[in-house]
C-alpha cells in the first residue's frame, strides 16, 4: 500500500489529524442541525470547503490522510461486495483539497475503471488532472490505456489514444514505453500486447493492491487468449467433421487439443448456445461489472427522482446511464425488483 501514499513532512501529520478531527466534529454538528432536511446527498466525508476552512494552509497533508483512508476503503470493498459506493466522493474531496495530487487522479482513475467499471468517470477525472497538472505524463498515458483496452471496439479509440499518448510524450518526462506505444498506433498495432504491457507494468508496483489487481487482469487476459485458441479449434473441428462440437472433450478426442485446459481462477470453459467457447470466470467478472453499473445507476436515479425506476430502461430514458449493460451469459437477463431497487 505504501506505493500509493505520498511521502510528506511527517511533523505536520499530528496537527493535520487534529484539524481533520475538528472538521469531522463540526460537520457532525451541522448535520445534526439540519437533520430535518437530511437528504441522500449528505456527504459521507467532511465537506471539502469545510475541511479547507480548518486546514490552515495544510490542505495537502489532510489530502494525504484522506487518500490513505481511500486506499484502505478500496482494499476493503475489493474483498467485500465491491460496490465502491463512496469512492467517487472520496476522490472528489481529495482533489478539491489538493488539485496537484497526481496519484489521486491516476490511481483513482484506475480504481474507477478497473474496479467500478466507470470509464466515463475515470476519463473525466484524468482530464481534470491533466488540466491541473500538464507536466504529469502518466495521467494522459492512463487515459490512452482506457481507449486502447476498455474501448478498443469504438471506431475512434485509436485516434483518441494516440492524442493522449502524444500529450504524454510532449511533457518530456514520459519513459520510452510511451514512445513505443505511440509508434504501435501508427501502423498495425496489437491491442493484446498493449494491454499486457500495461498490466505487467502495474504488476511491478510496490503497492500490493495494484499488484494483485494487475495479476488478476493478466490471468483474465490469458483466459481470453485460451478462449480464442479454443474457438479456432472449434472451426477446425467443423471443417473436419461437418458439424460443431457439442463439448470441448470432442476437441481432445479429435486431437485438436491435448486436453481441456484448467482455469487458474477456478472457473471453467464451455460452449454457449451460439457455439462459442466461453470462460465462466470472464463472464462472471463481466456480470459483476454490469451489476455494479446498474446498481450505481439505480442509486443515482433515486437521488434524482426520489424513487426507483419502474423498469431498468428508465435508467437510459430519464436517468444517468447512456445504455444498459448486456447480460454476459447468452439467454439470461437482469432480474430487477422495482419495489426495492434490487437487481441481480
């Protein structure tokens, strides 16, 4: 975790802790005074303006303390229900106190994108960081990675990524890998190689949370490649036998594979209704991300409209989502209870 925490002049920490405690106490008093007008948007953390009032010029030190709390919160949520309900607000408070806290922008964006599946929020955070910190090469680099990895299917993803990489290189501080990635975009680049490079870099981080996240993503990348290989073998089987294989064991019997490969993450490979080989690990990960998007959208809808939407489609028609995530399992759909706002 130390890799995500900046080193500050430690003599200021006791005073900052006292300031932070005083701000929390004052916020509690304000909350109690307006209890009758309590709303869902009441701040979980002390208001940034209130904190600023009490910091006495030590905003950056208080931001460090809040960042430590944020990293601990992310680690705890990642082991729990993975809702990350307060992550956006924590990041907002931190950068409001210290707009030049580049780690909060960079790793906060990684958390939003990789754990909460909110690419738009991640890009918005990075763009704000770039404006405040134009010399920070890593912020534009992370934005490029979102387009190259998460949005690679969009027609303009390569162009947008190239623009961010050029911005990163223009700082004069970017490492050689940025120039290499920019060069890949000029011709026939390989998105799989780019994605692997990104996660392998994070896997060498001094922070255990980021290493664990990168290790998981590298394993998922390998599973996707195995699915791709198995699907090519499925096509070979079709050409050889004139029919599609009904199970993966038939590929082994036809000596197209040695055996059905194991899944190091505990899932299994199977053939879906469309005759495509899928991984339950990858589908379950996509399902969890879809649920997170829907649950966050439902919470925002309730804040805006005072109640749950009658149907999930209302999250797009008059709510915070631009589209509903597809259920990753063929033939299955999200089950939604408008009476309670529960989705599963």
